[in-house]
């Protein structure tokens, strides 16, 4: 098993201490890029993984366990969730803030991302609270609050250079995904449509809801269009509604994710940026 360690700030001696838990000496650790190190052919066990995962989390180090050495060029599609993955915010929470309802909406969002509330119900409840809000609030959120997650631009530049197609698939809204697709030069985007009448949000979405199953189906549709298998896709997300699409991917990446997602992903990036996938696939 290969072990990749990454950190934004850890000293090399901290990396050596973590590696020593797997009986890997300092001379057997190779550089995997800036602030990233690789230990190959580690004698893996579930107990060792639990020990190292816990030790890493406690000192701000990301660790990835991979049974082989996949390369970026092995993949043909990068599919990303938007809110709290490609970008730092939950757009619906920030829209709600314009109504003075952010605490109420954020609480529902958090419960949904932990998998405690079914996504369709959570979205319906949250959107209903936005009824009557001036649609101009959406542009304010985009202009004033939306920021890319750390490492997003580096990651996208690398995957595009490798000829990998990009898909933004979100339980959020087309107002934001369409603008992100255009701004970042992404190939595909799919999300929910907020209903707007006379310049006001109606508290409803138009058409079907992009939930966990629809996210998975979107991956499958795009893969079919590209004539590739889902195993040739990298899928990144942070919430419970990302799990279905992550399960069919060749590499699933939990980015600063809820515990239920971290536990099921191929790789969890808790501290480094989105470009933390690059040393893993170097």
C-alpha cells in the first residue's frame, strides 16, 4: 500500500514521526511535490490505518492510502460538487442571510450534509424560506461572498492540461453553476433552477431536484457521452448527497467533508487545498 502525506505547515520531522508509525524510515520517504511526501509499499492493516489517520488529523496532516499508484492521466473526467467543495460557501445559506434567515437555513443545510435529513425535503424547506426575496440578492452573493476554495485554480489548470473534462454537479442553483462554468471554462454544469417571477424568488425550484441520485445519474450520462467508464472519473464532494456519485468513481475525494463522507471516500483532504489531489496522482 502507498501512503501519501501532505501538509500546509508541518515540519519534515513531523512527517518522519508519522511515517515511523508504519516502520518507514526517513530514508524511505520520497518527495511527492511541495509539502507532500510518499511512502511506498507500506505493510497495510486496518489498525495501522486507524492509528496513522488519527495521528495525522491531530497535527494537521492529510494522509492518503492507495493500493496502487494511479496517475492523473489515467482519468478522463473530474466531477465536482460546488458548495463547500469548489467554492468556500453554501450559496443558499448566504442567500438566506439577505432575508435574515441564515441560522435557520444553515441548520437545515448542515443536517442534510450530515445525512440526517433527506435532501429533497431539506432543499424544499430551505428554498421555501426564500420566498419574496429580490432576485438581485443572488448577484450580490456571487459578487460579494463567493470565493474559490484553496487550490482550485491550480487543480483545474492541471486537469485541463492533462486533457481531462470537467463537470460541476450541484444540489445548488444554476444562477451560480452557470457563472462558475463560464468563469472557469468548465465543460459541463448541472444543478437546480430557482423559480423567479417578477424579479422575486417564489420559494420553489423549477423541474426535478438535483439530489444524490441525480448527481450519480449525471456522472453516468456525461461518462456515456464521453465514451468512458465511471471508473475513469475523479469525483469530489463534501456532503452526504455526494456519496452516491462518489461510489461509482475511480477515485473519490472528500474535501473538508462531513465525517460520513470522509469515512467512505478513497481520499480525504482535510487541510490542504483542492490541488492536494495532484501529489496523490503524480
